[in-house]
C-alpha cells in the first residue's frame, strides 16, 4: 500500500515552496549528495520512507533513502526539495537540515558504488552527504517519475541499506526526539484536532520507543496548560468512554513567547 506524505508545521524548520527546476543539461557534482529522512507512524510503529533501487550486480530489488547527488549549480536546500518532489510529487514541504555524513568508508561497498556510477554515469570516489529530516503523517503518496515505488518500513526491521543509510536513520531518530523535547507542538500537530490521553501517550511511546506510566502521563498532561480537556467523549465504546482533549495553539504560543523573553 502506498501513502501520501503530509509534513508537520515546525516554526523553526525551513518552509518553502520550491519551483521545479530542469537540470537535464546540467552536470552532477560527484562528491556531495543529499539524503532525506521522512519519519512517520504507520501500523503503530515508527517508520521511515524508503525508495526502491535495483542492485547493479544481482538485479534484485533493494531499498534506500530518497537521495541524489547534487547538480553543479544547485543549492543544498533546492536539492532536498527536488528529491522530495521526485519521490513524492510534493512541492510544498517542511524540512530541516540536521547533519552531514562524510566518512571515507561511506563508499567502501563496491556494489553501492557500482549502482551509483550506473545511475549517475559518473566515476564515483568519496561522497559527503547532507541529511534532511521531517516528521510526517502517513497518507497515500503520489509517486514521482524518477524513483518509482516507495514503502514505509519500520525502524525496528530495516532491510539491508546502502552506504551509511542505517546510521543516518539512527541519527534522525535521535534528532526527532530532540525536536519533540524542544518543540512539543510537533506532537500535537501530528494528532487529530480532538485526541484522547491514550492517543497522545501512545504517540510519545512510539517516537521514544518506550512505555510511559499512565498515571504519571496524566499528571504530565495536567501540567500542560495548552492541552485542554473538552466536553466531548468517544462514542460507541464498549467500556468507559475517554474524554477528548484539544491543543490550544494560541495559549501554547503565548507560553513559548514568555519563556523566550526570560
């Protein structure tokens, strides 16, 4: 099953609408690439979006992060938007550049290098990659013309990935946890307008990969002035209906503004 990506609103993350640029007559730069890590929750697991690639030696289907060498005249942000557009069909996205990876061992695997040389029609040596990250709601995805099929893959059961893509994903998971610590609105933007305490707790559990004590979590919710309990409850439940909460964005922004002035 294929899904569309909807990225979250992050005030401190780059937000832009990129125009599609034609690079058919331009030259790829063989030493710098951009890789995009899209994380999302699917089937109650934290997943990453992977694209297919064909093994140059065996012809078997393998998977990789959406990524590409940059063009000679291309800005890094422009490259990231191009890659996401080619992968998902989206033009307006929310991304954050979070780290670079430049180990000389990134291209130690000959199969990976052979695949990239066949794809780029260039001789490949050492490559530094710039990684971008977004936390995304999982929906039906529009397939780009270049990368072909994609799939959401659980972080806990990644297949063999080329280069250092597993390391990049591991660092992205650490980064998204830092984001939710610094900017809790990320989690609430991920939820529906009305949500239960259980839904909120489970979202945190999936992102942090750990169980959270229910009683302590309710105390935590009560301490969040911007999490407001509503008069509405779940309907048609076989047991006691849970009360719905909502995220008061105005109150949240006011609290954040006061903290920033201290």
